[in-house]
C-alpha cells in the first residue's frame, strides 16, 4: 500500500539555525522557509536525492507542534510521511485494521499541495505517520 518515503519531519526551536546546519555542514539543498498558517507551522524542506527532510517550527499561538517543542525543547523527529496512490483506499484499510486516522478523517491539503492524513502514533509504535496521496504518474522516475 505505501510507496516511497516522502519525508521525515523534525520540529526545531530555531528554523534558521537548523536550515543553516543542513546547508552549511551537510551541503544539502535547503529551500526557503514557508509559512503554513493553516497547519500552524513554518517549514523548510531539505531536498535529498531520494527523499526530503521537513524542518518545522511553530507558527502562531495554536500551533500543533508547540506542545511537542515544549516537551522536547531541543526539537526532535515529529513524523514520517509515506506516499500512497489512493488516500481513501489507504484510510479504509487502516481503519479496517484497527488504526485510527486523526481528526475527522477528511484529508487536508499538505505542505506539497496534496491530500494528506495522519495516523495515530499509538497505532504505529509511537510514530506519527503522515500519508500523502501521490498519483503514480506524478512520482519521480
């Protein structure tokens, strides 16, 4: 059901400093920051040959990652994102298997402009899973 690993998301206390480490120390292709007020985060994507790293920091007072940063003041891994070709099918299979889709189960538009859902971390060994619908014809070769 799952396809490629799309990205690993890391919550950071200082987005500029984190981006600089990836760019200057690791030599990575670091994209400019993007505010995503509808998600309560500001993100920077680190582009890799085979995937991405999403650096996130809270945007606004109601950010869902603010609590994470309070509990982990130095930051840390927040979630992993897998691509799926059919998000509705994936959600049905997960729910049928006992997993919990977060929210009301309606996909939201993610940072890449594509539909996403999140699966409860308690159902995947403490890891928050994001599923992003990427049609096979849109996936890089």
